[in-house]
C-alpha cells in the first residue's frame, strides 16, 4: 500500500476551516467538496486513458480521453456521500456504486448493511471515498470486498488519517495493491477511537445529528 499526503496551501487552508468547531454543516459540505476536488486531481494521476482523433476549429489532432471501462467511484455510506460531488465534478464520466459499512462502537467490528455495485469489477479502477481513516477496519473491509469482485486498481481518498489506522490498513490489505491519498495524518486515536485533533464525526458534521 502506498500512502501519500497531498501537500498544497489550499488543502491546508481548507482543512483548517473544516476542523473548526464553529464551521456549520453547509460550510462543512462545501469545504469537503473543494478538498476532494483537490485530492482527486492528484489521486487520478494513474487513471487509464486512450488516444482519440478529434477536429479542432483549425485542424485534426490526436487527443486523450478516459479509457473504458469507466472508473467507478464508491463512497462508504454515510459520510462518504459528502465526498461524492467533489469526485464526480472532476471525473463526470465515472460510474457510482455504494457500500454501506458501519463500525460497532463497542466491539469495533465492521458491519456491511448495504451494497450497490456491479457483480464483476474486472478491469475497473475503483476510487473509494471515506473521510476518516481512524481504526482502518472499515476501509480494509471495503478494499477486500472490491478485490473479491476483481477490481483492477483501488485508490482510496480520505481527508484525515491516524497513524494507527494507516498501519492497521497495511496489515489487513496485505499484498493487495492500494493507493491512499490524504489531506493530513493526525497525531493519534483517543480512547474512543476518534482521530486527534481530527474534526469530530464527519457524518454528523456533514448532515447534522438526527434527533
């Protein structure tokens, strides 16, 4: 697994605004969208392309287009949904699938409660969206799920990660080839497995806390 923190002044600035406790949900969603657009630019550097002949107003030329099969974007529900607009803004021809995975807060086991994906991912470059890489369990389960469906390439985009989560992810994915792109690696996990200093619960901050 290759992990890369994407360093850029705009990413650092927007992430700081995202972390602020006073940032409202509507601002949080827009900042997340902008951050994912910046991260996805870097994360899509190895996306497959092919030549295409086109006509400009002046002459014919050989250009470049995304190759088939189309990339597949898979947000991990529910917080990953907040990253979807930013990714599809950058790769509008991508198809979208969904994985619903949740962590049992007592046992820390990962439960898959929803799935909407093609049965066969042979040849597909899959981009997995999950804001927080905390314990690493959810992302590891998602990667294994996609690999069983024969995904050709798996690229994960997260806003934040804890060092413990990165190491656990390395252990759990083993020799599966994975690229991981991050806005930052934070200090640690606390006793409740929250990233410190982090930004709180990404899902709640994106959508508000249902009463």
